[in-house]
């Protein structure tokens, strides 16, 4: 039965287009009939009936989708509500078309007003559904920058050029830094098709030629070069560039323009040839990625889904600003038990770090943990686990670390861990696994069993009495 419910729910994106088609067709025919007087009332009524029935069906499938796919009610409530109202309104429009309809005051409401109301309803419902699927900025995203800003949409900043820290001195200052900065921030207004101020900044010739006010570079003198001096004017100044409604240059980017002009605005010399220090280029070095977690993309989790999870006492945070992977911890929810794993529905793909230490879980939790495809770090310390069925985790392709400290983990379960694909460290301090003597070093397959309880040498400073 659960499978059938899930299947019907996932048909929602297909079913939801049926009422839209029926209702739009009904409204168009109704408008056409008012002009031509072809007495299409029965056909219009039938279309409204089909529209109402299909809208009700879409509401049911959408509700099943909400129940089975991990959406929070706050995410879908307005979409669901507008869908229900649309279904009822469409059925009302059907009944109103019937000759047997006798409710006088409803009959007197202008058809045009009702039709417009239904059109607004179905448009609102469709927009809310699209926002859930594609994000709230789906329609705004392709608009020009000024329109986005007028609507309160935060403009994304362009990416800065990138240097390799191992050979940064070989980079050509103009080609690898200056021109990419100009392309990101200035060329949209100063190009061959749009020469604002009769100035092109797309290539060497345009830069040296200057604009309607003459040259923009005074070699070796940034202060007298308008290409630089306009960048550092107050944002509200009428001569400030780029205009305040455009994406602005960062401090590091402005500093590069200054350095380039100060060193003769050369177009072909490398950083090394110009004898420049490393410090100004630090912001442009390629940031090293954390190789701990999977290098794959996953979808972002809706903010209200995360907020609803946090309200249960579970701590959730992104592993970094630029990643949609999640770190989940039950440190503040010691009552967490196996059945509570249902709370993670909807974020299975995003969980890479999971801390269930000091909770009420049992060996049954391994069935649930096996459903987290990107799980990398797992903490199960200070629980009653014996390790039964832990082999179910061997299919997790990214699992690197398991903490079983202070559990009842049994030595008979230890061989299962050797078949895990990426597992590197297992913490076994204070378990039922006997600590070997002498303690073995890292195994050939790179799986290391850490038994803890290390004895540190005494230091002379430890005996000092203050």
C-alpha cells in the first residue's frame, strides 16, 4: 500500500497539468462564446467539471507526495490550499453553467469577474508549485540586473580569476588577472555592441584608445588614471564606476588594477618579470577543497525543512558555505531512538556526517543508516550497540570513519568491517573487542582500529607546583 501511495504522489507533476489545461480551455471557450453567441455553455460546463475533478485528483496526489517525500507542511501549505480552492471554484463554475442552477445572488455575479478570479487562482497555485520545485527566484533569475535589484533580488557576484599557488609568478598580470576582472565587472557596458561613454574594455586597443573623455590610463600613475580613480570614488558619486546598480569590484580586484597601472600597464609581462610580491595575489589562489566528503553535487534542502528538524532538538548545519551536504548531530537529543530516524526523511542524500552518540539507538539502526548514500563520518559512541547487522553498511561508498567507543560492540563483528570500501578508521576504545598486545600498526588495506587509552610520557612541567 505504501508503494502505491508513493507512486501516486510522484505522479503529481504530471497530473497537475490536467486541471490547468481544462480550466484554461473552459475560460477561453467561455470568452469566445460571449463574443460569438454559439451557445457553448454545455461544453464549457463539462470542461469546468473535468477541471474540478482533475484539480481534486492533483490535490490528493500532491498531498501523498508531501507525506512520502519529506516536505514540511510549511513548504506546501499555500500551494495545497490554493489547489483545493481552485478545485472547488472550478466545480462551482460547472454548477453555475447548468440550467438547473437557481441560486439567484450567485447567478447575478458577473461571469467575467468569476473567470478572472479563477484565472488568478490557477496562476497562483501554479506559481507556488513552481517555486517549490524550482525555487522562489525561478522567474526572476533571467531578468536584467536593474530589474532584479528593483524587485529586491540580491545580485550574485561574478567569480574572481584564479591563480595556481604553485606557479603564480608565471601568470601574465594583464591576461590572467586584469582582463578577467574587467570582463566580469565592466565589459557588459563597455563592449563592441554597447560602448557606454564611447569606451571599450574588451581588449588592448579599446583600453589604450580610451573614451569620450580621452585616455583612461596614465602609465605608472594610478591616481591620474580614470580606470582606477573612478573605482575608488564613493559609491554615491556620479562618476563612480561601475554604477551603483551594477556588481562592484572587490578590494583585491581594485588593488590588481592599481598594481597593473603602477607598473606600466604592460600587456604581456608576467608577475615574476614585474618583480611583484606574493601578498596581493593571495585572494586569487585556488582554494583547496576538503577531500573528506564526496566530491559530488546534491540538491539543497528547503530552509523550512531544516528549521522543522531543528525544532525537534537535532542540530543540523551545512558542512560549508559552498556545499549542500549536512552535518547532523543528536548531541542535544539523547532520547533519540530507532523510530526517530523517520525525522531524516527528505535529507537522506545530504547527510555526510551523523552523530548518534549517547542516544537510545539499537542494532536495528543499521537498516536505516544503510539508506544514507553519502554518509562519510558516523558516530555511534556511548550507545548499547552490539554490532549485529553492521555489515549492512558495507554498501555505503563514502563511509570513512565509525566511532564505536563505549559500546557493546563484539569482536565477532569485526571481520565484517574489512569488506567496507572506503572505511579507514574504527574507534573501539572501551568495547568488547580485545585490544591486541602489541597494538598492530595500520593494516595493509589501510583500515586502522583505534583502541585509545594512550599512555602519554610524563613531562617535567607536570611536576611543577604553583
